[in-house]
C-alpha cells in the first residue's frame, strides 16, 4: 500500500480550499458546524490555514445540555475563530410536537435524523448572515457506509475530507497541531450514548483497511460493509430527476 504523505495531502487540501473560495466566493467566510470531534476540528483548522482565522466561523449547536461541548469550545479557542452557540433543543421539540398533533408517530429514525437536519439548517442560517460558504465535514469512511444524514451533516458547499479515511483525517489533525483529545475523541451518536463503531458493528480501522487495501479477514464484517455501501450509495449521488427533451428558447 502506498505510504500516506500527510504533509503533501494537507497542503493540497489547503490549496484546494483556497481555490474553491477564489472561484466561489472571494470575500466569503468558511462556516463550520463544530461538534468537537476530529472531522469538524480538522476542517476548521484546514480552513483557518487556507483562509486565515478571521475568515472562519464556528457554529456550536447543543440540543439542550451537551455533555461534551467542552471539546467544541476547546477547538474554537485553540484556533481563535469567531463562533456562535445556537441551542437547537426548542426547534427540534417544536417539530416533534407538531408531528404529534397529527395521526403520525415520530419513529426512532425520525428522532435520530431530525437534529442533524436542523443543525444543518442552522449552519446555513448563520452562513447567510455572515456571507459564508458551508463546510461539509464528512470523511470517506463514514460516506462509504452511509454513516451520515442526508441533508443533515452530509450537506454543505465544499467537502475537504470526503476522499480521506478516518486514519488519514487523524494524521492531518496531528500535522495541523490540533490537541490530541480532539483528534482521538471517540465519536458518539449523541442520542443513545453508543459510539459510531458500536452502531456500525465494526471498527474504523477495519473499514479503512478494506477501503484502501480491499482486505477484510472477517467475512461477516466484509458482507456488512458491502451491504451498507451499496444501500447508501444514493446519499452520494445527485438527486434523480426526470429529463424532458423539449425545445429551449429562441
């Protein structure tokens, strides 16, 4: 397997961010939803290096009391970026309350994905208020198995990490000099208290190796990864649309 050149890739991503803003908003700010995990931390740090910290805006979005919000606060303080805290609890509760007034019952999946979608709406609201472009913070490993909410954390205007595995993202975080606790923070789903890996049923190390080398010794895990990958490909594709071949102008 080819050695991952972290400095080279980091510098390429920084230059790619600069080029994106040059073409899609010379005077715009990068707006990043900050969870305190490795992905949002690395994206914010990359944007700060690419554009300068004065052009990066962090948005912290607890839903009620967030037990680990100190990680997000550590990140924005470490980078010295402007940031806003918007508590989404009332917005989530308001939508759920309105659903309960109908003959529908909010399913567990509804309750899981609704906060992510409201968070993305919040990030876009802040972005439009600060002349911004919204950063997507998903990585290749999560995208590979669909571990993202469509129109939630899977949304955004530019995506610095979508070709990089979890291990590669962590390596870039170390190269950027981020605090170890942000890079190594175990991701949890924020609802059940389970880790990402608990929910998936395999580790990111196993997944990353399968993505990069095509090797997975556990046949059952390999099948699980393949099924998740195929089932969730639609999340990475443009919305299917009917094409009408009618006359156009003139």
